[in-house]
DNA sequence: CAGTGATCGAACCGATCGGTACTATCGGGC
DNA sequence: GCCCGATAGTACCGATCGGTTCGATCACTG
C-alpha cells in the first residue's frame, strides 16, 4: 500500500519523522547494528523514501548526528541557564543533567562519540569534533564567568570530566559517574578561584 | 605454498604471532573495518589457520582484547612503579605515559572501549568492564597511599579523568589532553589530602 | 476530475561478509 | 625415513549488505 491510509504527504514532515525515529534506532543498535532494510521496516517506510530524502545511509547518519549534536547542546545550555548565575550551580546543573541521562535505561553512551568510533570517516569525525568544540565553548564560558585563572584550561578539564563521566557511566558504573564528576568539577573550580 | 619456507611449526608461537599482528590491524581498522579474508592476507596466514586457533572472528577479538587489557594494565603499573613512592609523582607518571601514547601517530583511542562500542555483545563489554575495574584498582591504590579522605571516590574521579583524557585526545585535542588531565588529577589529590 | 508526485512493497543487483572444504605441501617427532 | 599434523592457497557457501528500479496506489493541486 503506497502512501498508506491517512498519511499526509508532506516531505519535510516525513523527513523529520524519519530522522527522529532513525536516530533512536541507530543509537540503540549502533550504526552498523542494523541495515537499511531493517531500519525501513521498523520505521514503517520504504527504502525508496529513505534514499530520496537522504541519498545514502551515510547521508542519513550525518543528518542525524548534526541534529543530535544541536539537540544535546541545546539541552545542556538550557540546564546551565536554568541553574542561575552561580558558576558552581551551573556546573552542578550540567552534571546532574548528565546523571539523569545516564539513569535512563536506553543510555548507551554519547551517540556522536559512538558513531565516530564506528565509522571513522572524515565526515563523521568532523561532526563529532565540532560537537566537542561546542561542549568546550559552553564549559569554558562557565569557567570564564567563575573568574578562573585560565578559563581555557579549566574548560578543557571540565570537558575531560564530562566525556570521562559518560564513558565510565556507559562501561563501568552508571549510577555514580555523574556525581563523582560533579564533585571533581566543583573541586577544580574552587581551586582555580582560590589562586 | 603450505607451511611456507623456513616457518617453524609451533602452534603456540603461531597463535601468539597472529594475536599480536591482528591486534594492531583490528585496532587500526576497527573491528568491522577489515574482514577475515583481508586480515589473513595482511597477516600472511590462511583462513584455516586463523579458524583453527580462534574458532571464530569473535574468538579472535576476545583473545586479543584480553591480551591487550593485560598489556595496558602492565604498562601503566610499570609507569607507576617507575615513578617512585610519592602518589603525586605516580599520577604524573600515569598521565605522562598516557600523553606519550596520545602522541603516537597510530593512536586511535582505547582499543577496548572502541571494541565495546563497535560490538556491544556481552562478552566484549564484559572484558572492557573488567579492564576498567583493573584501571580503577590501580588508581584507587594511589589514592589510598596518598591518604585521601575517600580513596574510592578519588579513584573513580581519576578513572573519569583517564578515560576522559583518552576520549578528548582521540576526538578533539590530542596534544594537551594528558597534561590537562594530569593537572586536574593533582588538584583533586591535593584537595582531598587537605581536608 | 485530471494530473502530479510522494510513497509503499517487492524484486533485484553486485559486493562482501563469516565460515567451510579440500588439496597440496612442508616441518618435526618417532 | 616415514608419517602426522600444521599450514597455504583456493574455491565455495549462504546470508546480508547498501543501493536501484518499477509498478501500484494514494494525497494533494489546479
């Protein structure tokens, strides 16, 4: 059955729907953990539709990763904003948000890092590197607002904590990684302010 | 040419040679980045030999990961030993060793974490989780010797720094990740001793 | 109401995958 | 010196992969 029952023909909306559903599937199964055929079946679309919107599987992957990066950065930016003006509170907001993520049953690590590890093509790695850039910018701003001696160094250290916590949560101890990282971040923040 | 020229028939040695060469190849290409056929060609062995020694590709992967974990842990343990008795020096030894690794052109992140991300089968993830356990044990011992208020928490934080530094080195800034993590580790160490 | 285009479902393609089978050949132990 | 086992090389298998094509069908537009 083409076009099926009451489905609105709206390419933009179709594309967005595919992107959203495929993001979850590919995150859950891994980029190579599910083929295009299986993906289309579980998305309830035909291969032709997928290929018309995204050209290739890699095209879908890249579109999905860019959208995911946007979403993650927005999510953490909001967490910072919601935490108020105190840099320590902002860091707490970030790591608490991360711990909330780790607690989700579907948590499988950072989708962008996973993708870069699986397909180490130039394009995917570039998207991931840019993602870390944006992360770093967010964290460095906090370090700057906190009056850190060297905000760039503290920003990098916070980035290491964020990524390390995500890795440890995925592969070792998801229950406490966020909290341990949060405490470490606050200690580093306090130490740099004290100088 | 079977058995080829002056090749010694020594199954143990053959197995070890395959394991060593395959470890490098699979680290460089990723577990799914090269097939069994290509692997055998570049290793100069036949598929039959590989399958006799390891049963399946997964068998090879698991044997390789276990060997790699042993090797990495021994390497870092040696770095700690070589650094003397001062916990701060020991941490410096660890992160300097890591930075030396990041500086290698062939550096592609932690092979065990990469493998766990690529093949999230139970067996591979278990080997990786155990690898992090051993890492944690090493770091917690340092925290303990340093007289940390809570050595287990500091050990976890150091683990987060180690893994975070490796991730950041792989995907963002390989030149400074080790140094930033080292500074952070020393700051955390000093802070926990001060209390 | 006619035509356009988005979509489905299925068949199909060549390539590649992990794994097996078989033969020929060589080294090492008896 | 003979024989067994380890090995190379090659052909082969079924499954699956990413990607293409085509016809039928339905929603929307004019």
